[in-house]
């Protein structure tokens, strides 16, 4: 973070200083919410959570080097006391971003946010110093914490914005007002909470409504609900996709034998070929979105194509491909799942597994509400249509719907199986996998299926899933 004195911070957040010997002391380290992450000169923000109260760790944080604590009550350590720590953190982020004058790029969508954000970051950091959201820290706490890592050298700030309801993105854009806003898609993620795709589109479109006249709204030309957001912004609109009228588009899309996408990238300044290191055709859309952002920031098409071709996966458990010494390939995509990302992962598995035996180890897609039965059934049916060799449905009711869909689509019988938990899936796979097999592991984060992938890649004497 840019160096600010405790007195300046207290003024920015409207707080009162307590037990601060020298208000001129500057925060020179990061702003953190975990006392274990404190560095000399940090500001420790004490959040009171459901199970842990950060105020209880204030002394530990100061002992570790924190210059002060942002808190809601005096703590007998140097503290700036505010009514609400989250609001204060947001105000601090807003002030820092304003002082830095960085180009803020914000993106949202139902699927692919983190993978696309990672692509954007890898491309535009070649253009100028860039800070971006780590992992999926895209909420009211993660976003300001990311913004506060920017420094005087930062030129681009790439921020992922998540939403679980109307008004969430509007709030996030008030903290870090974007000049470039990217909307990837409107799908089924969290549809149970929103109530329908129209409501999801309303929430995601809050991003383009926040853009200034001299900004750019980058919209997916292939998604009708996203394309329809164009009238909601006063910014210039740039379309990306495979549609013929897209400003940034892909032509001659194909997959390599390994399942990696290759295409010709067309932008308003020319065209260049891209062959990606990532797996799955769904990354073409993500790459086009990243290319549109990079084009808006002034990069040439050849620079963009080279950066996309060299970009890798930065965040864990998202199409993370590992080949074991015995030739079995594990595809760990277990960080999260919704119907759109599940279908994309299955298609990637089918492409990667040509001529090989393929396994789809799938679990619940959460927060689908009344759509849950139909969506799980549809994913099971798609696995059959893609000729996946065997479906292993892991978990309770939703897993049984996955298996039922597969069975009804193709009378699979022994080719689909329902197991109770991750350990049962590991036991089954360990007994039946053979060299050359490809295994996809995917479910919503709450299911914890990454343990299946991890167990298959570990050589433990007991052969049990860690944390069972």
C-alpha cells in the first residue's frame, strides 16, 4: 500500500485514535485481516466473524509488527476505532485508488471470472505494472484488500467482482470505480439465490452502469443477456466473441490433440494466431475477453497473442492438469462448479481423452434452487453424449440425480456409479484406474472434491483422503 500515516488513515475512515504514541507513524506494510500474515508496518483489520473475532488477536498482531489495528473498540494497543471495519476498509481502498490514479479493470460473470482475471493479469502486466485479485477474493473484503496492495508503481488494477444479490456489484464499484468493465456471461451460478437469469443479468449489469463516459464496456457478443446490457452504459461498448460483428473475435477455433485451444485472434488493429497452454475450448471466450481488455489498454495484437499463448493457470484447482508417473492424467477442476462450467469441463475431458479411457468424478452443483434436479440430470446426460467412459457421482441427493441422468440417457448400467463420499471415490478409482486414463474431478467448493484429486496424486501408506 502507499505509505499513509495513522493520522491520515484515521481521517480517511472517520475513526478515533487510541493508544497511538505517534500519529505520524506510517503504514508501510500490507493491510491484513489474519494476524499470521502481519509484516512490519502492517495495518491489522480486526473483523468479528461467526467463529473468530479478530479483536482477540490484536495484541498478537502488534507484537508481530503491526503499526496499528483497525477496530470497533479500544484494545490497549495502537488502534483506529471505527463503527464498522468493513466500511472503513472500503473507504481506505477508495482513497488509495483515487490517489494513485490507476486504470481500474473490473470483471464479473457467472462463470470463468477467476480464469479470465488470471489471463488478463498475465497479458497486461507485460504492458505496465499490474496488481490483480488473488484467487477468488472478489467480495466486500477481498476486493478492498487487493486494491490496497497497489503502489505508486502500479498502472493497472484488475479486480474480479462477485455478487450474490442486487446491489453487490454497485457497492464494489463505489469502492474502486472502474474505467473498463467486462461482463463475461449470465449463467446459472447462484440462480437459487437470485431467483432467475433476468435477476442475475440485472446484478451483473451494475458494472457497466458504473462506467464513466470515457470508459469502455466490454461485453460478450455471444451471450444475449450480456449483449443486451449495452444500453445500460454511457461508456463506449466493445464486443468480444465468435459472432461476426464482435470487435475482438476468434476464427478457425480448434483443439490440439492435448485439448488445448488454438485460434486466429482478430482485433480492430489486425490478427494473430494463438495456441493456449490451458485446456478446454471454453478458454477461447476467456482469452477473447482478456484480449479485448488488452486492446483497450493499447497493446498490439501480436503482443496480446504472444501473451495469451504463454499464459498459464495462476489459481489452484481450475483445470489443473497433472500426469502421474504411470500415465494416468488427473484434471483437478474442483474449486467450484455450476452448469456452464461443468459442461465446459466435460467437453474438455472428452477432447483430452480421445483414444483413452475417461472418468468424470462429479459432485453437487450448489445454489441452483428449483433448477437443481434438471441441471444435475442434464450434466449426467451430457457425460453420456460425450462418450465419457465412466461417471462417478459423489455425494447425496444431487449426485444421485447426476447418475440418474446418465442412466436414462444411455442405459449405462455399470458405466455410472454413485458413491457416498470422497473416500469411496478414491477407493474405487485406485482399484480400477489403469495407465493412460484421464480423470476429471469437479464439484462445488463446499463438496471438497479436491481431496479426491490430491489423494490420487499422493502415495500414502493408508491411502485415505486427508481430512476425512
